[in-house]
C-alpha cells in the first residue's frame, strides 16, 4: 500500500494550488464558468447572427467573465469544454436555426463550434436548443469565447421564467 503525503504536493493557503486538503478531503481547484439568462426576452432579428447576452454569473472561479461584452476570457491557457442550451421563442415556425461558439470573434471552422438545424419545411418552434459542445483551445491571455444565435425569422431568446438558458466552460487540460 502506498501513502502520499499531501503536504508535499500542495501549497497551503496558496490560491494557485491545484488541490487543497481540508479535514480529510482533497478538493481539486479548477477553472470553471457558467452564466445564465431567464425571462430577458433578447430579440434576434431574422437573417442576422446576434451575440447572446447573459444576465447572471452562476460560477466563475477566475473572474474571466466580461458582463459588458458577454464573453469569457480565461487567464489559464488550455483546452476548454464548452456547451449549454438556449431557450428560444419563435413567433413563426422556422426551417433553420444556428448556434455558434466563437473564439476571439472569428467565424471560421478553426475558431468556431457550430450547431445548425435545418429542414425542408417549417419545423422549429419554441424550445431549448443545444449550444455546441466541444473543446476549444484558449491561449490564456487574449482569446475569448462568445455565443451567437441565428434564425431566418425573428426570435426571442430567454423567453421563459421557468426554463433557463445557460452557457458553460471548463478547463479540461492546461497547456
């Protein structure tokens, strides 16, 4: 049986420790962020691609959320798992919906995760739609991530008081 001396792998009282030892429990510290919006009725015009606005920060362990610009700039370089869902009210039934997570405002395959839903007839109506889930590499200084929504007709986001929209990012591998 092997025994690891915890004092040898942690910095007591240090805010940059990867773990802390507290009363017999080992608690990992990780970079994580989640924001949400409930019943804010953000209008998105048909045919446009609009940045999604978030009203509440649920958790942000490194204070990387920018509430003015509705984007996350993590200060730790690495690969981040992102995802969530968007609540949308559609006054007309739509045949296409797009949700995008973009790194540093760039719209191309190397900097963007996409969920596109399209049908030959009007199929999409009120409901919650998934934000693309995947890994995004961030440089830990200037890179930021934002979420965008697109539909061919007018849409109201975050329209319900009992169903929240949410967006999260978590560091899964530091570089």
